[in-house]
C-alpha cells in the first residue's frame, strides 16, 4: 500500500512557526504579568485588625502595623501569632493573584503546562 503524502508528525505547513509565535507571545505576556504583579501590594489583617501586614507581589514584606492594644508584655506569644497570621494571609493573596494571572495564560493548554 502506498504511503499517503503529508508532513512528518502530522503537522501542517507553518504549524511549527505558528507554535513558536504562540510560545513567544505567551512568554511576553507572562513577563508583562509578572512585572504588573510586582507592583501590586496585598494587605491582610489578623486579630480583628490588631495586626496588619502588607506584602508586595514579589512576596516581600513591605510593612507591619501593630495596634497598641495588641501589645501586652505578658502575652507576647499572641502578638507573634497575629503577626504570623497576617503575613501568611497576605502571602496567600499574592500567591492566588499570581496563580490567577498564570491560569489566564495557560488555561487553553490543557495538560501541556
């Protein structure tokens, strides 16, 4: 039986070029999203607002605000826990924003990424 004409791997002419262009476009979009994300700040509070943490999109702690009422020399552990909770929540927000931005780009790729 004669082998039918076609291209190796079943790719259409120009298919590889189109794929490369799409990959380059996606890489540019990912870089733009990363730069935009770096400029954002994420704020979270703990203890009813007694402690507030601000984290950048680069996951750097920018500031901590502690209410004077949260400072009890006899209960430093609670203040430490509130700081940890606020920072962790702000970091979680930054992670979720990053995941959402990447999901928009890779959503159509299925199992490729």
